């Protein structure tokens, strides 16, 4: 029951957010471009690809017969999103808007540590949704641990090269 609930929640989440991104694709593409994670001009292609992938993975999650592959893909998507957010948090300058919810989340609120934490919870949910597929579950828990490392790396002062760490090093020299 819990496994089915986790799978259904992830399926609905991915389908709804994927279609929501399609509904307001230019906004999502601008949000992606603000991450500065890909060459200029690629944002519209990446936006369309991610929205498509979210919908496909979400639809596949509705079928238990396809397990554990859609769950693994969902965990991979959430890890990819965590990586992009952590990278944005490490950069100096203004933080980009999330773009996570497509048309439903057109706020200008920048990404933060809560975004990575939310994705970590979603990765754990994807691991739970794999059910009895031990290899997939362990792989997704490894992804969750990697996301924790990303979160810690993005905390100011802990990551090498951050302004807070440089200031602390200068003060001791």
C-alpha cells in the first residue's frame, strides 16, 4: 500500500509538473538559462526535453509492471535537479528562480537549500517506491546520499572556493 502510494504520488507529481512546464515553456526555459549550467541558447531545447521526460517517467510510474525502471529514472531526475540547484548555490551572484513547478510556480523566489532537501525527500520516496527491487532501492539510496553531499557542499563556508571559506582562511594567515 505504501509502495503504491509512493509510486502514485511521484507519478502524479511528475505528470502535473511536466505538463505545467509545457504550458509555460518560455518561463521554464528562462529559469533554466538562469542556472548557467548549459551553453547559451540550449535552454529551450533542455526545457522541452526535461518537461517531456518528466511526463514520460510520470506516466510509466502508473504501471507497476515497469518497476523498478521508472522509479530509478524519477530518482535520477530529482538528483539531476539537485545537482543543478547545488551548482547554482555555489556560484556567486543572484540565485536563479527554481522553475520547478512550471506554470504553477511562477514565483521569483530563488532556489535554496530547501529545494535540495525537497529533492532529497523525493529521491527517498522513489527508493521506497521500488519496493522489493533491492538493487534499485540501494542505487537510489546512494543517489540520496550523493544529494546530501551536494547539500553540504552548497552550504556557504563548507565548500572550497566560497567567499566565507576564503575569508576564514585569510583571517588565519
